C-alpha cells in the first residue's frame, strides 16, 4: 500500500511545486517593467518575444538581408541593437571610412559623423527619460489555457493611455509576437518597437 501512496504523494508535491514556481502573465510583465528601469534601454523586451514565430515569419530574402539563420540569432541581433542605443549605426559609418593611396578619405565626413553622434545623444537622453518616467499599471488579466490578454494603463507625466497585449505560453514562459506596445519610447515597426536611430531624420549625402 505504501509503495502506491508514496509515488502519488511525490507526484502531488512536484505538481504543486511546478505550479507555484511557474510565472504568471502578470508576473512576467511586472518583471519586464522592473528590468526596463534597471537597464535604462529597451533590451529587456527581447525576453518576452516569441522569436521562433518571428523567425519563421521572415522570408528567405529577409533572413539573408538580416544575416540570420536561427531564432536565437535573430533575438541576439535585436538585443545587440537595443543595448547599443543606436551607436552601431555610427560605428558602421566609421568602419566604412577608408584612406586611399593619395591620402583622400572616402566615406562619410567626420563632421557628418559627429553631427550624428550629437543627434544620438539627444535621442538617447530623451529615451532614457521616457523609460525612467513611464509607468505601467495592469488593469485586467484574462487567461484562457495557454493564452492571455492583458489590459494596461500607461502613465507618463500625468498623461494616461490604455494598452492591450496578448501573450501565449511556450513551455513555462509567457511570450508575445510583438512587444513593441510595451516599448516606452514608441511601438515602432519591429518586434520590440522603436530603437534609437540617428539616421532617421538625416539623409546620407
């Protein structure tokens, strides 16, 4: 009799332990909001994106253009762009500068690059303020099996707006197809929303 009861008790304990430690949709978002404040950039958003679905949604041409061959690589690329705070745009221009045999510099001028650096400083400062002063309040959570819909209030300098995000569960993690709605600096076009880009309002010569 004891041989039968013991495995049942163990199963109940393990089930309770797993359910107790499994993260809830609300817990996932509050953890994200804390990470955004700590990082002071939007890189934590990559942790709640379903990168497998994002990767599968890309065409072969898009994968080639982005130089990605896996979901993990796609995630890492976006994490790098978010953490660099737009600096990689300027680093790319500097890397393209070459000195010819006759002493002529080819590529964008240093004056132009310095103007971009100044523009980027302003963008980063503005974004850091948005991240630090934006508050999200979860109003309602609707859970249906492995999917959830969450209604939130976004507050910035007293201005309020309502948002909604859909999450789904992959293993023990709650993820979304697009986390841009939770980007304090703007939803943008990509899977984690707006990213600092000093070239956005400046045309390359």
